[in-house]
C-alpha cells in the first residue's frame, strides 16, 4: 500500500482544474442551448391533407387546423377559408352558409357576405392534387 | 497565494454559472399564441391560461391579449411583461380606451356602422358629468344658466344637436365659490372616470368596464358572483346592481355639499332596487335597468348634453302605448338590423327575420321584446331571462292622459307598496 499524500499545492491544482472543467462543461451546455434556440415556427401555408381519395365526391370536410372547408363536387375540389374577414374569428359552417359567432356576420355558401359587420367575402383557398395523389390546401 | 486566488476565481465562476442555470430552470416554458387579428406571437398565456374568455365577441384565440391590454408580448418576466400595459387591469379606462378598444373595425367606427362606442361613451353625460357640474355652478350663481360648459375632461365634437360642441375641463381649484369648490372635492365620485367609493356595493371599474364588467352580483341574494374587482368579463347583460354601484346609492346634501350614502342595504330586490323614498311600478323593480333603457340613453348618442333629461327618453308609453296609440313596432326584414347584432351579444332571445319587436320613439330596437299575435307583448329580461307578458294601454281600463308621462302620474295607480 503506497503512502502517498496529496500536497496542498497539488490539492489546489486539482481542485482548480476540477472546478474549471465543470465550469467549462456548464458553459458549453449554455452555449449549446443558445445555438439551438428554436424560434417560433412560421405559420404553415401549405397543408397536406393526405390521399385525395379520402375525400369522395360530395364530401364537405371542415379542416379545423387551417381553418377551412374543403368541398368535393363534380367540378373538383375547392376550399373556402373559415377565417372571418371582419376580425379573424373562425366562422361556423351551416347549411345556409357560414356564421361568425363573434359579431354575427353571415356568409352564403359561396362565402359572400349576407350580413355584416364583415364587408368582404370569405377567402377562397387554392387546392392542389400533387403527383403522389395527395391533396394540398394553400393559404398564401 | 496565486493558487488560492485561482481556486477562488474558479469557484466564483462555477457559482455564477450554476446560478444562471438555476435561474434559467425557473423560467416557465413559454406558451405561444399568434392571434389572427395581430399576426404577432405573444406569450401572455404562459401565466394567464387560466383566465376565462372575456366575452364571445373577443375570443382570446382570435384577439390575443396584447391588442387590448398592451404589455410586452414576448416577456416572460411578470414585471417586464406588465410594464407597458394600458390602464393596469382595466384597458377600458377612458384615459387609454382609444388605444385599447378603438380602431375602425372595433369600437371607434362610425355612427352608420353602430360601432362608434368610444365617441358616444366619452361624450355621454355619465362620462362628462356636465349636467351635475352645470347644475351646481348655476345653483350657486357661478353661471347664468344650466347650459353645460365644463366636464370632467375637456372634449369637443364636430357638431352637436344640443348646440354644445365643446366642454372645458372642470377644475375645482379654479372655482372661487366655496360650495362649488367643495362639490369638486367631495362629489365627483360617480362619473365614469371616478374611482369607486370604498365598500362592496360600490365596487366597479372605470370607463367601459364600469358598466360592462359585472363586479356586482345580479342581485343581493345571488351567489352567482361575489362582488369583486378581479374579474375578466365583458357583458351587455348588465344587472341593476351594477347600475346601483353609482345610482340609488345615496343623495347629495347641497347644504353641506356632501354625498349622503344610503344606509339601508336590503338583501331583497324589491327593497334594494330603489331608495326607500322612491315610488316605482312593478316592472321597474322586476326588470333590470337595461331591459328598458337603451344603449344611447346610457352611452350617449355622440352629442354633448347639459342634463340627462336631454338623452333619457324612455317612458311608460314606449312599451305600453297610450289610450289612443299602440306602442311603436318594427317587423325585422333587414338581416343587418341592429336588433340582430344586439341580440347576438346577449342571446336571451332568438330573433328571426319576420319577427315584430317594439321600438322606441327614436327607432331604437327594444330587441328583447316581441309583439305577439294576440295583440299582447313579451319582454325577456336581459339579465334574469324571465319572460314578462304585458298588454297595451289601449283597450284597457286606464283613464290616463297620454301626454303626461311623468313617473308620479303613472305611479298614482301603478306604484308598488313596500
């Protein structure tokens, strides 16, 4: 069994080295987190709705994430934004058209205003069927 | 010695880094919201996700918080986040209301769009207090007539049917009459910019929220809400108790220039609604004030007036008619009729195109009423949702002179004994 003792100088050296190492690791962790800071993601403008076959002719599908109403008629797919053109509330799809629960605006099934305070029609959104037969709705 | 210094410095560095890491761990994980109205991310919900939605017309997912309240939208430190809030807890205070609630699409629109609320409210007699000020100054000989010249704050309008287009700010320190000075010091407690008197029955906010934020229970026996100034709600369902946080809370004593607070605090509606000295009819205490009094009576019509009598015009005959005339009605044929918008804000009735409702002499819709096919009428309480059925005076046994609509005249037969 060796009888080595740690001199005061060695102890101070070792302790300083340990503390500096810990500080360095902590600093690196901070730097790593800083460099990996996630900014708020930009709002999506392209929504992949999956296979177009999921939306058979005659289907009227509310897409709450956009929000929009996807309609599949004989003439193809169309989508109408459910964002009220007054202040941006989400309008509700009704048999007679669309109704804004916030301030009472009404729109006909084509999105034209039938009662204010909104004075602009609901936006029509671009619908695209991609080569892989996926349906995409674009809000830009 | 150098070694000790190096060790101390290293230890200090580690301590600093650990403290920073600890502080960082205490920071809440931000909850981001990007309301469509502003399109700007805000982190208010990180701490305030438990707040109830303020009203169906102002959903937080659409409006966010900052557009009304101000504040630093990206701050996660409470002091910093709140440092630039408008009006503290109350962004509707008239000192900041234009920035908080204004905007052409919001509440400083046009008279034609029915959304010029700020212009109307800030010129209303409840905001300017011009009537009380003019009355006191006239009573004590400071001005020659009752025409309003001064208000709680200076304000002007481009034109006014009353002929009054501007009010200067009332400054008690500029007054020389001691009674008017005393009035200024002790009696300016009930206008819409005044802080409430101490006491639970006086609790209210200022500005729009003085009326539209229900700080009072719907009636004194209700446990629905307790009196509180810590409430996040806007409503047009305004209980009489909210009105009574200013009205019917006492009387002015002009000899001592003091406001003598009402001493009785009855728990039942019949005795609480009006002061003991007042006479009233059944409908006057079973209904709430807003069931009859219209939005322009309470919030003004955009003109400056000298007295509330210039703007209040609802009378018994508005709903009951006279011996010769039925009350005025309107059949709703326009989907943009104001009645629909008002009914949407407080859906106690389900108005439909083709319904016939009562309207006031100025054409304001009494949207909570309905003319029934049998010639009678229905009113639904805007607060209580209670249904009241009533008949017109015409064809009844009433022998009134329809011209006289003073309350004392109608109360001769229709007062309630307490």
